[in-house]
C-alpha cells in the first residue's frame, strides 16, 4: 500500500473513532429542566431513548405539566405547589422512576409506566385530589401518600411481583381502588 492509501485508511479510522465516540456521548444521560413561577403555566418535556432525567417545578396559578419518556433507566420528577394543578407522566421501558409531589388545590395526577421494575411515587397533600397510577409488566412498585380533601386513588398494576403502598393521613372523601393481577 502506498503512502496516500495509508493516510486515507488512517483518516478513515480516525473519522470512524470520532463518530463512534460522539455516538457514545450522545447516549449518555440527557437532562431537561422546567421551572415556572406563576400565572397560567403549562409545561412539556418529551424525551426518547434511555437514561433521561426530567424535572418540572411549578409554583402557582393554573398549572399543567406533562412528561413523556421512552427507553429504560429514565427518571421524571414533578413538583407543583398550588392552584389548578394537573400533571401527567408516562414512561415506557424498564427500570424507570416517576415521582410527583403536589401541595394543594384542584389536583389531578396520572402516572403510567410500562415494562418491568418501574417505580411510581405520588405525594399529594390537599384539595380536590385524584391520583391514578397504572403500571404493566413485572416487579413494579407504586406508592401513594395523601393527606386530605377530595381524594380518589385508582391504582392498576399487572404482572408478577408488583407492590402497592398507600398512606392516607386525614380522611375526607376517600375512594381507593387497587387492582393488581399477577400472571
């Protein structure tokens, strides 16, 4: 092989290595943050692939929030303090974590996970409350902590080895439905 051919091969190898290392870096942890203070609020985070981290925080007024993630080993966290609230978090894949903390007002929480070995945790303190956590697959863990007011917790898990925990402090208009199926 002549000198030009060696250089062409060497350049090709260097370009290939740089491209592959770029792909490796791109597959690392991806983080998204949304913070909002007041008024009409809204938020949305959509991530696909593994190892994503999403954080949402809203303080007051009309609120909303959404997170969608795909892949595995993802985390989504939402914290809303007051007013009209409503949040939706959905994950697809295995070993994902969803957590949600809402302090008060009109509330409506929905968390869904698919795959296996996922964790969903909701902590709601007060007002009109409605929490729905749905998981499918095996080995899920769903935790709900409520303090008071309107309350309705609907929980559905499917698959084997799932676990559901609920702590209900001040009882107001509680309706709690748990549906678990182990195949």
